[in-house]
């Protein structure tokens, strides 16, 4: 079992949500950190722990981002961090299911990430790297994110289902590179 640090420069936590029922808005979190405890012999024994700076939400629209940081949504003054901590990993066809607790607004809910192991390699500087991809969807109301506006034509301004896509490149911790 080895510790791997997530390389944020080569990783991403991205999301999308329906806007006005028919359009889609995409965004990401710019500031976050995490570690992976990787068991190369049996990935089912591995784990992941991630902490996300809620204020780093970025949809490429300052007004919308400020609204998402407000008490209507993430309430970053009161709840500055979001997090994910795995509880177990299981094989699922060619991929994996990573079960864990997602925390938003200090509300913890179990979510399941559909994950893929993309492989390992050594970079030109001698560091061991591993890559993974994962997706899931959540209902934002399950975490207390209730704000919405009804539209004249029917439907709501902001969808309830949030699609999450994660790309992770992790670097084996320096102390473990030599081992």
C-alpha cells in the first residue's frame, strides 16, 4: 500500500447542471487536494480522500459564481469545504465502483463513483504516476441545496441533478518512490 498525492495541475473535478430545463451549464472547482492510498496488488484495498475549497467554484461567469458561493447554494462562509472519503471499492465489469461519503453543507451522503483505472507510468523526472477517471450524479436537494426559481413556461431555472466528472493523475509520494 503506497501513498499517492493527487496532481491538481493534471486533474479536475468538473460538473454540469441543466439551466432552464433545456440548456447545460458546466463548471469546475479550481482549488482542492487529495491523496490516494493505492494497493497495486488489489485495487479493492485502495482508498481516496479529497478536500475541496467551495469558494473555488468556477463556471466562467463571475455573477453566477458569486451566487453559487452565496447562502442560496454552497454558502461558502458557513461551509468552506466539500469532501469525499471512500468507504470501499468493488469491481464492476472492466471498471470499479468507488463507494464513499460526499460532504456538502456538512451533510454526508453515500455516493458511488463509476471509476476506471487508466494505468501507471513513469514520467521523465522519475516519478511514478497513476491515472483514474470517475463519474457520478447527485441530487443537490439531498445536500440542502434547495434554491430555485419557477419559469413562466414551466420547469425550473436550475436543475436538481448534478453530473460530476473527475479526472485524477496521482504521483507516488517521494518517500515511497525510493522504496
